[in-house]
């Protein structure tokens, strides 16, 4: 089982609290591009024949759901307290089920200004009962008095699934890792995966603001409670063997995947601020096997990894796992949204043409031996310094041929690229598809595949677009551009769709 995680999708190279995201959205160039087959604001007809896909939570009659986060939503008069809206499966039209926020439905805490409930979301079966559970990050929550202009302590709420829906709620925070509260941003990134092969998922929590460069907490290993004592991993952990810097952002992005095909997942940890004083913000990704207590790191200076580690590349800003060549082992896509392609000018923060590095799984685990680097110089579209191609990533079998496609968001361009997988060699540029949308709303900031559909969020305008798919085996993207339509909307200032799961 592989799960990709969406976190801090609009941040690029340095530690950016969730409470600062609106300034990034406001900086986008003020122009718009229409979704193919539709005028802005129109709703084209749908095309039948969506690819069948597994529906999370369908076991034992448990209802399937999609979680759409709005971390800036006003709740009970509290600005940016945050909320998460649950919908039924995308297969059935994304019908609203309920809205979640702190202080209601058994969720602890109370809605407070700038909490950012929904800074990350992740589905997984954390208790092994066959029902999908939901973890919700609240990265800006404070325990005690709020510190002005400081990052939050953070907490994660776990809602457990049942045939009657999400019911029991439990919470974890940094004290479950044996630490005191600090400006950790605990819950800024989330992922789930079966790391020990026991049939249930572990909860993986990023705390990129943790003192010393960030950290990752793992909960539920070896049949332990998913809301009990967890395992803390940092760059200073003895068997990780890495130097660390305070602004590395270790844990800013997370994914889990079975890279060697042994039935047990490993963790991929993004540290987009890594690079030291010579190349700050170049970025790094660490692959962790918690069972074997083994870790190895990749940068764009690693052997066989294409590109070169440069200032503010932000290698590892987002991560996604999927099987692009159908060999039974997961592969890893690494977002590099700060990569400069159209010029040699080094930029930082919210600038960069963007790129995606792909490393493939093997019997020995993840390898860079035949790694790839994807940019819009070889795909449809034109690379521009503000595109931030690779800011968001997702994978899924959109065309029904049992290998995964790679979906890449370029929110500065207001676009999403679909790159087809093949059984004969993995990803291919053949028939690659560029879907364009609301650029001022940062179309493509978050992407998800679910129920045979492709979901694309525009948090700056509060729109959620759904694109249908069709079966067409081979090197085809599967997505059908003419079916793209806005199906749900949220408040334009809520960052509706900032995270999807």
C-alpha cells in the first residue's frame, strides 16, 4: 500500500507557517486560463465510463469518503480556525456528508484564531478493522497561550471509521514522542502505510519546525496503539547519520511506499530546506526503513539523480509513491518546484519553473540507477519562472492498465500535467496531458485520484474540479479533458482544497 501526502503545498523553499499562505496566493500573476472544454465558471457534461478503482473504507460496509481541508475557514467567528469537509466517494458525485472542526463531533480543543485545522489530512486503516480512518493535522495549534508571530505547537486528531461513519476520536501531539511542546508544526504533513506488515497502517506525522531541523513521529508500530507512544526520527537519530540545520524542514513532506516489494512500506521524508550554508534550500529526501533502522538520503547531487543541487530548488517539497512500471514495487516522485529551467537566475520562496525527479523501486529498494527528471521543456506546456511545477503530486491508475500515472501540479501556471505509466519502462512523455484552469486561484495546488476520478483544487478561489477518466490501455493519461467541471466550492479566503485525501 502506498500513500502520498499533501502538505505545505503552496510553500516552496523555507519554513512558511500555514498562517502566511495567503500572501503567497496574492502574489500570483493576475490572469486566468480556462479548463479545457469549458468557459470559466461553466459546467460541461460528464462522459460515462470512469475507470473502476478501489474505494477506501468499502470493507465491511464502511462508507467511503473524500476529505477536503479548508485550513483558513472561519469557525464560530474565529478566523483561520480551519475545517475539513467530508464528501461521499468521488465515484458517486462528491455529496457532502459533514463538516469537521475542533470543539464539535468529539474532536478535542476549540476553534481558535489561526489554528489551521486541516493543514494536512491522510486516510489509513490505523486500527486494522477494515474501515478507513482519517488523520487531521492542526499544525498551528498552541497548548496554552498563543505566541504572537510564532509557528504553532501542533496536534493531530484521528477519527476512526466504522459502518456508521467516522466516530471515535483520539489525538496525538509531540508529548507522545517524549518531548515538550515547541514551535514544531506537528501535523504539518501526514502519511499512512503498513511499515511492519501486520495488516494495519501506521500513522506518520511530520513536525518540520522541531528544534534541530525537524522531525517525524511514527505511531502504531508492532500492534501498538495509533494514539499511544510513538517513535521519533530526526536527522540526529543515531542510525540516520545526517547532519542537520535548523531550517532543513525535515518532515515537511511525507510518503510511504514498498520500494523493494517485500510487503512492508518504507517512509520517504522530504527536507526541502536542507543544503547547508552553501546551497540553502536545495533540499533532500531521506528513505527510512524503521524495522531495520536504516536510512539513506538523496539529493540532486546524489549519484545518478538528474539535476544539480542549487539554492532554493526545494527538492522534496512534495512526494508521491506509485507503481509506474507495474513491477510490483513502488516508485517515488519528488517535487522540485524551485528548479530553474527557463533561465539561470536563482530565485527563492514562491518562484521557480519546477521539476520532478523520479526514482524507481527494485529488489534492493529504491534506486537512482535509471532515474528521470521531468520538466515542461519535454512535456506539454512552457516552463516559466513562477510555475512551481512539482508543488503537488499524486499517483493513480487513471487508464485501467494496472500501472500508475503521475499527476503533477503547477499552481503558478494554473495547470496540472498527467504523465502516463507503462508496463514496458515506466513513465513516458507519450500522450502527456496538460489540464489548465484558474491561475489566480492556484489551480493544481492539491491533486488526488479517487474512485476513478482526478480531483484538482484551486485553494485561492475555493474551487474543486473533477475530471473523469476512461479505460485506454497503454501510454495514455486516462483523464478526459472535456469532462472537467467545478463540482464544489468553498469560501475564497478559506483555502478550500489546500489538502485532499
